[in-house]
């Protein structure tokens, strides 16, 4: 019985840590560059042309500390509902009206890839 439990735990962990497919990251990159790069920059460093003038400045999403302290759910919430929904600046626009669930997942996957 213990062997079966251990095998199930290992299988669950293997599924949980599988990386998002490259196609998802690529699709997320396309949406990110269309909708987010003006403020966040193409590589998510917060250095887009409009982002340089914003106060507070957009975060550097490629920073390992930011990646570690920020959850996928938080990224999705801010992307979908905007900064105020997460207690952040109102200058962070909501994109829930533009992005469907797959798009949101893809954008999150792309943002996560920025730390690589």
C-alpha cells in the first residue's frame, strides 16, 4: 500500500512540474508584445516607452526575486482585472475584455519564461 502511495505522489509531482509547452509561451509572447510591451518592455523589465514615464514604474518581471514572490494567480488577476483589483496602481490596465482564458494562461507562461 505504501509503495502505491509513493508511486502516486511521484506521478502527481511529475505532472505538476511539467513545463508549459513552447507554443503556449510563444503565443503568450505575441499577446504580451501586442498589449503589454508599451509599458513593460519587450523583455518585461518595465522599460517600455510608456513605462519609463509611469510612477510607480512597472516591475522588472525578469527579476528572480519578483518571479519568486509573485504567484501565477496574482499575475493573472492583475492582467485580467487591472492593478486596482490587486491593490496596485490604476495605471495597470485590465485586459480581461481582450484576453480569453487561454490567452491569459499563455501570457502568464510567457512572463514566467522571462526569468530563464
